[in-house]
C-alpha cells in the first residue's frame, strides 16, 4: 500500500477492501450489485428470496462491516441517514446475489478453484493482488508470482473470521465478476440478426412514401367540453393492467414543519457575547490561551493560510488587518466570529519533495515493524549518510517502507499547502528549498529533502474566536408547543385552517412512500415518520416528530395497496389519453364514415398538407415533417390501399388524420459498406437489449421483504 497516499488522506485505508467494493459496485448495477457471502437458515430473518431466508444477524453484520469500512475511509462514523442507505444497498446486494447465483446454478455455470488461482497469479486488471504494492515486482511493476503464491498459501491457512474476510473481500467478488462475464457471454452469443429481418430492414431503409393529409388537432375541442369520470379511468386501467399495476404498497402524506432554528433573539445574544469579548481579545497577548479559555467553536491553529483559504466574503478585509487588530463579530457558517491578525509571511504555494520513511508500524495491519528508538536511530543514520554524500535514491530504495515512492527514489511529486500531515507540511513549507531533515509523524520518521518551491504568496496567521448560533431552550420549547397544538387538531381541514392562521403552509409529498424508506422528500432522517405512516389510518394526524431542525406534524392522506391503481392514483397517467379518445370520437363523427381530404378539410376549416416529397418519409422515420411523432400515420403512409382511396379517419397522438398515399417509391440502395455498417449497428442494438437481464430475473423472483419489522 502506498504510504504517500495514506499521508495525503491523513489516514490509512484498506486497499483490498476498496477494490472488492469497486468490483461489486461495477457488476450488478447495470446488472445490479452483488457479493456471494450468503447466509444459512434462521427464523429471525429480514426477508426471503425464492424461499431462502436472509438472517437478521448476518444482515446486520454485513451492514456493520460496510459501515466500518466507510469509517476507515472517511474518518467519521456514518450518520443515521447513511445507515439506512447502507441497509438499502446491502439488501439490494443480497437479493441480487441470491437471484443471480440461483440462476447460474440451474444452467451449470461454476467458478472453480483453478480459475481463482489463474486470476490471482495473473496480470489481469481484475486481479486484486495487483492493487497490493507489496505483491508487485519492483522492477517490472507487474505481479511478483512467487510473492503471490506465498500469499495464496497463507490465505489457505486462515480460518474463522479471517478466512471469511478474505472470501468476502477477494474470492466472492472474483466469483461474481467471472460468473457475470460467463452469463453475459451466453446471452450475447444467443442474440443474433436473422437474414429475414436483415432483408426486411434493408427494404424499409430504401422505401419512402409521399402523402397528402388533413389533420384535426385535439386542441380544436376544448377540454372543458369533455368530462373524464372515475368510471372512465377505471375502465381504461382495466384494459391496461400492466401499465397501472401497483407493485408495492405505499403511503401518501402531507406535513407542516415548525422550525427549531435560532430566532433573531438567539442570534442577538451570541453577537452580544462576542462584542463584549472583542476589546479583551485585542489586548490579550496570548491568542492561543484566549481562544481556549473562551471555549471557541474554532480551534486555534498555529499556521498560515493564503488569502484564497480565507472566508471569501471577508478575505479582503482580513488580509488588510494590521497585526494585533480584531475584526468582527461577523457571521460565517452559522457562527459569529472574531478574527485577530497575528502576523504574515511569504510562503510557497506548492512544494516538490522526496522522502525516505522509516515506519514504526505496518499501516495495513498495525503490527509493529520496529521500536520507536530503533526507527529514530536508523533515520538519523540515513540522514547523516546523505549529508556526507550517500545517494538519496539508493537509500530510499533500500530503506524506505513507503512502497509507493521508494521505487521512484522517494519522489513525492508536487503538493500544495495543507495536503500532507501537519508535521510533514510544516517542514516543507517553512524551510527553504534544498533543506533536509528528519521529521516524525504518525507514520514514523521521514528523512525529507525539499527539492523545489514555487509561487510564493503572502500567508496570514489568524486566531479565531467563534460562537455557534444555537436555538435557545425558549425557542425550541415555543416551536414544540406550536407543533403539539397542531397535532391535537381533529382533521386535515382543521389543521390547514390552524397553520394558515399562523402563516404556515402544508407540504404535500408527491411521491409514494415505501415501507422501507428512510427519507421523505427533503426530510433526510425520517424513518420514525415512515413507520408512523404504516401504523396510522387514513386521515390520522401524527404527534410531532423532531427531524433535523424542524418539528414535523403529518397527515396520512392515502393508503395504497398492491394491485391495480385506483382512479385517483391512475388519473394523472391516463386522463389526457382518455380525453383525447373522447375528442377523437367527436371529430370522427363529424368527419363521417368515408371522408375525403376535401370534406375533412372543409369540416374543420383546415388545409390539405403534403409530406415525403423529399424522400425523407421512411418507415424508420422518427417524426413526420410538420406533424411530429405519429406512428399510426407513419404506418398508414405505406398502406397501398390508400393510394386508390383516402384512409378512414385515423386517431393519432396529436389529432385525427385523413391521409392519401400519392406514391410509394424506392431510393437507390446504399453502398455495400454502408449496409455492412448498418448491419453491425443493428446487431449491437439487439445484443444491448440483453443488458437488462437482471431486471427480468428479479421480476420472476419471489421476494419477501421484512426489513420494516426490524428497522
């Protein structure tokens, strides 16, 4: 693992784990997510897939493992909303793996130990060993086969949790990626472009039509004259069941929010505290002690920042301050702040340096490499040798424990101020180019050589005293009391009157709330409100929920069960279509049973139009010029029956049409190379349709989701 990467991120990361997650994420989302660490049976489960239980304990362990890895990468424990998100991702992953591995078992796809060994001993980009610097050949950059064989031997000796960890991080993702590749390959091989279809497509590509037509737009009939009843909607839904099938139950709610944010009085109190502190801050000679003594929300930092790193809105003012002067109080990121100028100096914007790291502990395992005293003595010896003429590059290659930079003679490249850990950063930016020295950090002892510095700019040392603007107990109690009063209303109508009287408004959540949702619209950590919605009855008003910086009082507007949508739910998806169907009947009735172009034009004072004279009207046309997307009319344009007589009135997407086919002709056939290119593109399109195989498998699976009973 590269130590310099760890330094730059100010913390160690577990590379193999990251690679495993990347493999999983890459594969089963387009083909969804996966990792094949499955669980045994148990009565306490979070769900089932095709009758196979997902145990609660095992599910929780996978979630915890994922959160632990996230904490290692970010340095912060996941928030409540992030935990719900991780549970959702883990559920999708487990469902995907069970569905997928069940399918490939049926058709005999396997991942053998021989295949695993082949991958782990190869230079294939999917090999996770290639991400481990200690397993690479320092000269070629490829895999060191002997080291990899030793690693495999050691892995085989592991037992219990250690073996499970290796399976989860290395073996399972490789099994998944290899199996998906095999399955996708089978599907691709089964997709082909038959000769009869090729012949038909080639003919359709050269045929074009020339038509005359009259169109009566639906907009000619006012919407108010056509009524769409619930009975009409239900009838339409019954004839288009697949389109209006409600796959999951859900809830619709509205809510009113009562803010817990600080009031103007709260803000004034904080500002007044800092205003009184300002003269004391100016006269105090120990800024660090003053900041600590007054419990500032901003820690004292004994370093310098360029103007670009200062708060943009106040950067000019802060940069012009004289030493010892104090500016403020001003508001920044929810706090009132006093800023005191302590001094300025010219610092480089970027530094190029090299180093030799003598590590005390292995950053991957935490195991001690050598004692602190031994590491310091070795670092001092190397430093003295370099001062007396020893080659830095050779010493780095021989002694450095930073695998990422040692093969480059310790070269770290160019980096900006604040990129490295503090001790390393201070040496590189406060010393001059050419300086060498030994610096201790959490990673061990570094022998540093500053090779160059550039772009010197004025940097400022500023001490800050910050006080966060928080809501007072009185403000929160007032908001809570208002929310409690609202929750006591007996109906939504009463609640709306109450909030309108107080200058508030009701927010209607447009999306259906699912049983395992953890956020509702802009409400991020709203799991408690979701659970209430599934326990309440239609019309119920909730108790106040504290979500974020608000108290929320909600109304359960609707309970949606699985099955066909009711009229109210389905109406937005079909009302326009039903209305246009009714308008079409009105227009057709007026046009008569056998209209001509002339009679149709006369009936609605329309003109006869033409399309296709320029040979652009083909069966594969996306639009008809001056008409738009009208598939029925496009099909009718190639009906030879309409050459001898006009078509009947045809109900289209935008209106009712009567057409007359003037001629159906052929363009010259394209060159053979063009046909070949078209054939290649068509074949690719056919094969691309196999990419949605996971959704097809999931639709056929029997999935029982019991997560809401536990979380």
